[in-house]
């Protein structure tokens, strides 16, 4: 039966495919397609892994028997019996074989997929004892996964072309099983998880939780595939393998669509592709307004490899390299100076001489270092993580780590034009500490006799306190970059990652607009560089307003550059200036913009 789930639109376009449900705890399991010739070997890998666990249980059972009935805890004996029974369960075994044979999933993916299918059945059981057996199933799945570690097939293909082909409607109606796109459905995905999926087989994402500018949503947007977050209960309502449509423009997920709905969305999908094709012709067109104002369109990137996409999209530089993605999901083993130097240099090289703005780590809040509960930086370890030890505060609390990063960036600056950007500053003392550590990093390199390059120094304006004390910032910095995602969050006291307050997250709130407008105006008046690198910069409905407020530098995901360029080409900043002032001073700019 067709039904729809409403969430938040975060990444545009339409995806049509089969649902792959992934438990949040299992996203680190490899997902790739195998070749038809590997099917037998992949089934063997699961069998060998399962047999290893069965043998281990048999050994334990023997030890228990030797202990004698008095010492052997009855619960343990019963538990081992249950585990053996589950391991030999027909549904588990035949299900895993099905995913490998019919869908060509790799062994780990097939196992976790079948786990999800059976776990759902356990959830629906009336009997509490049986319901609780889900935990046992989870344990044995975990054990088999562990036993399979290191046995991955050497010729595995992590990125298959399969799954990226658009199915024809005929395919969908014929229920073609192997060669169709897949969409990932999860309760939640951390930004690091998302990064892992960047090179993956999925054509779209759906999560139960998350706000429009949560970092998970931001990474989804950078992948340029349709995504809906905050689609509550989707991971419970959608079943493994269901057909789903993701309408990334409307923020709607349609489950089990009827042929008529499929036809309609197939049509929409083609329209989106046509529009993309049209926009791609603007790639080499300079971003100049009708009245001759040159506009700088820069890219936001998460990894050095994203530079290629930025160049392809026509970016004239990187306005925000979120360096924290180099630090995440590494079980606390942070990248050393050399590794960071190599990564920054790769990004610089990838930009072919265009400027690269590297932001120092912004760990914390919805970007934990990793998911392990013992880490102090886990997002839920503090009551208000967004107000806690985050970004520059985290860096200043660990000077050795910060110095390592600063040295790596200074060294990389020898290879190209590098700007250093500091996140989340609010206090003069933080600015002075940061600059003194930068001097210290230079002195350390001097002592080691290591060469480094010059840096332009920038601060992010993300906290209202910073926007209200611009004079202080302009005394120390060459340029400012407005992080509107956080500026909105902190001005309006709205957690950007919380879908339950997403409707109040308003870039057009007059307080937000005033802070943005005054920051742009003050920098322009003092001849300092000013850019916006938050999501507002890539929102085409706001391009004219920002141009009217005097902004000439926008930094956004590469996927948004051409659409923003189209707006720039149609704009006349002379005419927009007076209008933007009126909007800014309106009591309800949102209503005024909607009427315009
Ligand atoms: C912002 O806050 O607008 C920003 C660009 O930084 P991030 O989204 O990484 O917090
Ligand atoms: Mg920010």
C-alpha cells in the first residue's frame, strides 16, 4: 500500500529505488557489489565466519560440561543454546544467500541486511521473551562479522556502476531485482558515516532525525543526491527492499508507490536532469551580474578529493575546507602533522593554483570525533554540546593538537595560496591565544628548519557576540566569513540538528538578517574580505538578497554553484540594493520575500 512520510528537504532531486535499512551501529560495515563470479566465494566467507563462531560456542559448551553442573551457570548454557540455534536458523542462512546471489551484496552487507529483516520480525512479536531474542541475534551477527574480518575478497568493487543506472519505468514495474538504484534508510547517520557513504552505491538517503543544516544533511547535500532528514519513524515504517521515492525538493518519501505515482516521479526526475544539463552550460561563464559586478563563487569541501568536484563545478577557489573531517571516525588516533600536510597539499594541488581556505578543526556538537562512548567528546556526553567544548575552544584546550594542525597548514601554504580560517571565535582572549599559537607554530618550524608559506588570516562570524563586536575582529583579521548555519542556531537558540524545532530555524529572521547585513557592510566599509560560507550562500532564493546587501563572495557545495551563478547572471545589484535594505528592516522579511 502506498504511503508517504514527511521530513525535511536537504538535498535536491528525485531518487527512485529499493530501500536498504541500515542500523546506525552498522554503518561502518562495508557496502559494495560483488561480481557474479564472486557469489560462491562470498557465500563461503559467511559460512566460514559462521562456522568459526559455532566452533567457539562448542568449545565453550565443552568447558562448561567439564566444570560440572554445580559451577556451570544455567543461564550461560541456555544462552549458548539459543546462539547456536540462531546461527543455524534457516531464515538467516537462506536470507544471506539470497542477498548475495540475487543482489550481489558483499558478505557483510548481506549478513547485516538479513539481520535487519529478522530483527524486525522479533520487534513485532507479542511474546516478550521472544522479542528479547533480538539482542542475541545482534550478538551473533556481531561475532560472525568479527570472524569474517580480514577475509574480504581482493577483487571487491567498492564503487559499482550498478545502482547508479536510472531504472526505466518498465524495470520498476517488472521488479527487476539486481540492477536498480538503492536508497539508504537509517535512524541517524553521523557526519563521519555520511562521509563513508560518499563513494558508495546509494542513490539517496533518508534518516529519521536531523535538521536541515545538521552536518549530516550538509554532507548529503555535498554528495548531490536526493536526501530527506527528519522523516520520523521512516526506519521503522519502511521495510527492507521496499520501493521508495525520495522527493528531495519537497522533503517527502513515498513508500511502495503505485504505477501512476512512479510515472509522475519518473517524469519529474527527467525534468531535474534536463535542468542540470542546462545549468552545466554555465560552467565556464564568469559570474558577473548584469551591472558588471564580479562575484566570487567558492566551494565548501570536506575532503581533499572534493577539490576535483569543485573545479568541475566552476568554483574559483575553496572558501571552506572543513578540516575536521580528516579527524573524525579514527577511534581518537588523530592525523599527525605529515598526514595533515599531505591532505592540505592534495587539496591545494587539486585546486590548480586557486585559493584554498582551510578552517581549523570544528569538532564537537553534531560532529563528534568518533562514535565510541568512552570518548569525552561524544555529542551526548554534555548537556548542551553546541554550547560546549567545540571548534576553537576544543583546539585551544589541546594546544599540542592545535599546533600540529597549524604547522601542517603553514607548511602546505608553501604549495599555494592558503587562507587560514578560525571557527567559532567570540572573545578577544581567544583571538590573541590563537594568534600566539600561530606564532609559536612558525617558531617551531623555524627551529626545525622547515619551510612554510604566508597565510591570509580569517575568522568565522558564527556567534552573535562576534557579529556585534566586529571592530575587535577586524583589528586582527584580514577577512571574515559568516557561518550562517551556526549564526542562526545561536541567534535564535535553535539546535540546527533537531528536527523538532526545524520550523523555527529561519535565515530570514530580522535579527539574523541584521547581523549578516551589518557584518557585510562593515567589512566592505573597511575594505576587508567578506564571504558567507553557511548554507545561506548556496540557497538560490537568497542570492539576490545577499547581493543586495553587498555580498560579493559566496562559498557553497560544488553542486549548488551553477544554480547560484544563474541567479547572479540575472541580477542587477544597483537595483537590488535599496530593495535589500527594505527587506532587512521589515518586521517579517520572510513574508515580504515570499510575496516578492
Ligand atoms: C556555519 O556554521 O555556517 C559553517 C559554515 O560551519 P559549519 O556548518 O561547519 O558549522
Ligand atoms: Mg559553523
